[in-house]
C-alpha cells in the first residue's frame, strides 16, 4: 500500500515535468506566434489582401504586443532538440542584444507607420522588420535539423 502511494506520488510529480516544454520549445512556439502576427500584414503589403487602415493598425499593434516575448526564453546555452539557436547567441551577447533592439525598433516604427496610413511608408517599414528578422537569423540561427 505504501509502495503504491509512493508510485502514485512520484507519478504526480514527474508527469507535469515530462509534459512541460523545454526552454527551446517554449521559444520556438513564441517565435511562431510572432510570425503568425507578422504574416497578415505581409499579405497586404504584397497586394494579396486589400489595405484597410484600421485593420492594419490592429495587426501592427498585435505584433508589437508579442514581439519581445520570445527573447524571454533564451536561458544560457538552451540548445536542445530541434532548436536552431546558435551558441553565438550567448558568446556574442552585445550583438544579439543589438539585433533584438533593431527588431523591436522596426516593429515600433511599423506601428507608427500604420497610424500614418501611407501604404508606401508602411511597405518600407514592413520591409525593415523582415530585414531585421533576416539579419538576426543570418548571425544566430543555424540550419534546420
Ligand atoms: C519573414 C520571416 C523571416 C523574415 C525574413 C525576411 O516573414 O519568417 O524570417 O520575414 O525571411 O527576409
């Protein structure tokens, strides 16, 4: 009986741990949310969806609300499983921080541009966000596993 209780107790403790995401998984999910928020503006900028000022403002706001979130999930050397994070994230922290800041600045600029309602300016700012994604990926994201 005592043994059974011990087994049940250990199971109750271990199960949530086994189900919990690793930091790398949490980070990947968080970046996917950022991408999902970014994409609807991409279809407008590429002319596939009509430009509607109010809707675009809401999309830009949604992106700025979550843009910083993935950066809370880079604990030291948290490379595991399918994570494409490169060790340079932790060996070049100043550059990583600068790339993060550039991304967040571009997202804030896009939010401002959305309020201006000038589609040409919006396109430029959208491109700047995409470029900031790319330059950080070039430096800090490895090949797909
Ligand atoms: C995206 C996306 C990126 C950037 C980059 C821009 O939509 O997923 O990583 O833009 O591809 O060149």
